[in-house]
């Protein structure tokens, strides 16, 4: 029935999206309308009346055009949200890694300052006194990441032998404290040593949470790459250009693969 076909074509005029999906949707709508017309004709309606009633019951041209437009618009919105989510995950991962890196750099700077301050205390007098020990303990307590400090008297020990000596010698003074380090933080404690002059060697144990930077960066990139690949595949599908080669290109080369996809598409349009 030409009137039904004309009605359906009018509904889908200007609707963007995958042509195959649009054609399938058209076919399904025509089938429903023709079925409704057939039932109305069996009730005694003329063909013209049956077609008019079927269209009215279906919702009318303006209403149905709005519904069809919203349907394909929803598909585009879904694809866009996937892209926005991918970019958001990537940016949040970069920001999180940047903040953790800044935090670790700040701790490293504080470790250096504390070590220098300890050496200043040690060189203020010839021997290690109780008041000096109290000052050193106060410095360590003033940090969040230093869990232990050990003071070694290395006078008479060769420069090249200091590390071996420290591993086996008993420190002149040792102070330790509890540092916040729950299991989920995945923290590691590493030695931080520094020598000052010919007499004293200071070794501290400091907390590092660098493991989280790798986890966040890797996870963020993996989620971003997956979402971007899905978005690119959806776009290629709507453009009716999806094949296994493009899926592999999107999955492996990500943005670069999609840029190549766009350039190839433009070149084909130019030649056509």
C-alpha cells in the first residue's frame, strides 16, 4: 500500500543513524500498520478508512516522527556518553597519579630536610646526649611517613665501607614510631640514608605508596581504552564500515586508529 509506505518514509525522513537499523525499523513498522489495516478491513472498513484509522491508532505522523527521532537520538546519546565516560576516567586517572606523585615528592623533600636537621643536631655537640635524642625524636614525630631513625657512629669507617658497616653494626641511637599504613594502602617501607661529615650516619625508614600510582594509571588506561574502543566500534557500525580490521585498529591503536579510520572515510568520500 503506497500510502503506508509514504507515511513510514515521511516518519524516517531526516533521521540519522545506521541505515540497516533504520530500514529494519521501517520494515517492522510497515508490517504492524499493514496488519492493523487488514484487521480493520475485516471489520468492514474501506481500505482508505482502514489506513487512516491504523495511522491514527499508531499515534499520528507528528507523534510517531518524534518517537522515531528520539529512538535514534538515544542511540547517539548513548555512544556520546561512552566517550565522555572514557575521557573522564582518563582525566581522573591522570589527576590521581599527579596528586600521588606530588605527595610522594613532598615526602621525599621532607625526608631530606629531616635528615639535614638531624645532622645539624648531631654536629652541634661532640657526643650524643639525651637532649639531642629528644630533639631527633621530635623531628621524626613531626612527620607522617618516617617510621624509624637510626644513628650510627661511623668515625674511622672508610667511605666505601659505610653501608656494610651499617648493616651489621648496632646504632648509637634508635627511635621508631607507628606510621599509618593499612593493608589497602599497599605501602612499602624503604631505607633513606645520609652521611654528614666523618662521624655520623643517619638512616631512616620511610613509607612509600608509589604502588598505587601504577595501579591507578594501568587501571585507568585499561578502562579508558576499553570504553573508547566500544565508542569507536559503535560509530563504525552506524557508518556501516565496521569490520574486524577496524576493531583491531581501535583496540590496539586507540585514538590513532580512529584518526586513520576518519582519514580513510574522507578519502573514500572524495573518490566517490
